[in-house]
C-alpha cells in the first residue's frame, strides 16, 4: 500500500504539470531553433558585465538539461569563452529557463516563479562578483589544461547539436519546414536528456510525501524557531538537493513537498538552485576541469545559492509576497475532466505530431549518435547540418560534393544538405574537415 500511495501521488503531480512541461519544452525548442550556438562563443571571450549578461541570456535560450548545459559550458570554454562566462551560462541554462518557470507556477505559484528568476539573476551577480575576487589565473590555467584533455562527461552529442535556422526573416524561418524539423529534434533531445531525472524527481517526491510524516520535516526545518529557520533553510536546501541526486527541473516536485512540510521560502529557492551540485555533476566537473577547480566551483556555487535564497526571502517578506504555507493537495490533483485534462490531451496530441516529424526526419539515427563525445573528432567527421559527430567508418549517410565526402548522422540531415550544400559549408568554423575521396574511410 505504501508503494502504491507513493506512485499515485507521483502520477497526480505529473498529471498536474504535464501540459506545462510540454509547453516549456516546445518554447525552449523554438528558441534553440532561432538562436545559433555558433554565435555564442564570440560574445563570451571577455569578463565584463555585458559578457555576463550575454552568457545569462544565451543560457536562458538553451536546453534545460543539466548534463547538456555543463557539456556546452566546457565546449564554450575550450573555444575561447572565459571560465566565468561558461559557468554563468550553465547556471542560467538550468535556473532561468521557460520549462522551469512553468512547472514552478503550476506546483508552487507565481511567488516562487518570481523568486526563482529574481534569485537566479541575483545568484549570477554573486557568482560573477565572487569569481572576480577569488578566481586566480593559475586556477583558470589548470581548468583549461584539463578541459583540453577532452575527457568524456554526459550528453556530449546533445551539447554539440546545432540545427538552428538563422537565414532570412524571423517568421519565415520559424514556420519553415527546416524549423519544424529542428523544433521536433530539439524537443525530443531535450526530453530524452532529462526524462530519467524528471521521473526520479516525481517518484522521490511521491515517496517523501507518502512515507515521511510532516512532523519530522517540521522539526528538521526548525519551524518552531522562525528566525533560525530563515537562516537554516537556505543553508540546508542545497544539501538536500545534492542528496536527492536529481537535476534539471526534476527537483521541483520535491521542492513542492518540502515547502508544504516546513522548509522556509528561501530554502525552497536555494534547493532548486542546487541541481548543478549533485554528485554526478561534481564528478563531471572533476573530469572537465580537475579536482581543485571542481572543489572551488562547488564551494563558491553553494555559498552563492545559499546567500541568494536568503536575500530573496528577505526581499519577498518585506514586499509581502511570501505565500501562506499549505501542503500540496494530492486529492485535488487526481485527474478529472477540467482545463488541466483538456490541455494535457491537446499537448499530448501535439507531442505526437512532433514525434512523427522526429521519426520521419532521421531522428532515431541522430539519437543513437548523440552520446558520441565531440572531443573524439580526431577520428570523427562532423555532420555539416546539425553538428553531431559521425564515425566515417560506420556512417550510412554520406554525400559527395566538390571532390569531398561529407558524413551525416541521419538521412534527414543528408537530404537537407543536398538541397543547398553551400548554406552549410559557408558557416564559419562550423565543421571539421570532411574526408577527401580515397582517404580510406
């Protein structure tokens, strides 16, 4: 019975936010389709307020998958972005994105949505300030030397993917067949990147709500000592997030349960911020930048998110914007015929259309190639359409053009290339060299 109760609560919470998740992923896919990753690195090579703002903006416009965000940040750093801007990019990518805002709005209310975005901006300012004061050149040199080793993390192929449509008027681009294909691919890739963490987040939230009594959490969060609770919440929130092992937007369901169980307002905000401090991400930091830099990033990030959560809580209390605490009503979340069910069914139908487009434009081939690390390009070619790494020895899709052979992750990319090769070959710094005829591949 206990397990069934936990599963029921997890499903009710998922059903409550399903349409908002689909809408968030759709909007994120649209943004990624019209903003090219190739334009990002050129703007992030200096430590300046403008570069920090651009790093944040580009992060907002990217995938919310924490693993992909960390991989993209390392890629930007290797291509010339400063370490400060690379890290700020990944924090914006996981804390200031559309799908996070929508699920916060549904599960916790507009106050938490506002606090998350205001606190995220504040945390980025605190990080930039801390890096300027404490990040030494020797540490940056260590990070760059380690990054150049190209050790493999996770979601590397997703990080390399770029199917953006950047030529022509905006509306013409947005409603073109190329954009429809790109949106479907970004949508599926983003969902694929976080479905495990998202599912784990709902299951953990269901288990916590069903199995752990509120009295335990109320004692743990010091609800009987309001002043201490205001300080304790932002300090312990990131620690609980780390122990949950859930990243991306998967920690929001548990945040809703913890809020109903007694954690402070600032504790919820800092808890959500900490998805980039879970042990698997810290291990990737170690691989990407070395042990000392990983420890430095963990400490500075923890302090920034705890302080941001505390300050935002104070500000919202002063404004009277902290909502009254109430446990999430799981009985009301049970599926009934209302606007939530209607929106869920409508978005499920639209997701089916995107899935059909994905499958009929070589999506599965691209999905299989996604985990290939771009750092292995010494023996890989690069798909000139989407940027995915491709093994010439096993690639089924290839095309000859002006005496050279180009390799593709899917038939869809090959067909797109054959329609207008110059469009893709003219992109500055886009591809690694294709293979000349007779090169043995």
